[in-house]
């Protein structure tokens, strides 16, 4: 039987591995997240930091997918509900939900609200699928399938955070 660990231990271990990866100490891996029923893979260099969902300050006259502003250790981040942004269901605000701080590498304090983190994924354990047809989502990279048949989408951060729709949060 697999060893059971608490969600807190899992998050601490994942944060430690992300930190090691950022310093070049970990093997090549991607961070898996669930957003709107879709499984996404983030390059560790782009994944930034994962933090539990904190209280969000609502911003009036913004689009429904703009979840608000989060204060993370004294730094303000704009928070986008990634599922809702793509036209899906609003992300449940529960104990599994996480903020993925994605824009710091590109000079933007932006966070994606996702349903949950799924841990690190080894790219060698994934099978490349045929490239998706022309997608209106330029942040959609290659598609993969794991041993269980689950489809994964590779996230391209820069096309997401520079997309005009992502940047235009006002009504």
C-alpha cells in the first residue's frame, strides 16, 4: 500500500522540489495541474511558485474570469481563474485550489487559479500526441498522453500572459 501523506507534506515536498529544479538540482520534470477538467503541464522554469488559495480582493468592473487581487507575502498579484478564462466553469474555491504564480519570470505579477496541483510529471513517461489543430488558444502547446490514457496539455506561459484577452480584464 502506498504511503499516505498529508496535503501539507505534499505541498512542502513539491515546493522543495520546485526550488531544487529552479537551481538546476532536480531532474527534468513538469508540474501537473488540473484546471477546468483539463490536465496541464508547466515547465518548472515557468511554473513559479504554488501557494494555497488566499483571500482575494474583488475588483469591480472586471470580467467574470478575473478572480481578484491576492497579497502574497506583501506582493500583489492579479489572479485569473484559468478555467473561466478559457470559457469553462468557475474554479471551486476550496482547500484543493491553488494559485500558481506564473508571471514573475516575465515581469508580471500574475497568478492562475487552478483546481489543484497534481505533482511533478516525468516527460519521458508521456507519449506525444498529434499536434492539436489550429487552436484559438495560443498558450496550448504539445499534447501528451500518460500510461493511464489521460490527456495532458503543455502550457506556454508567454503566449498566455501576453495575449490581449488576458491583459484586458476590464469590462
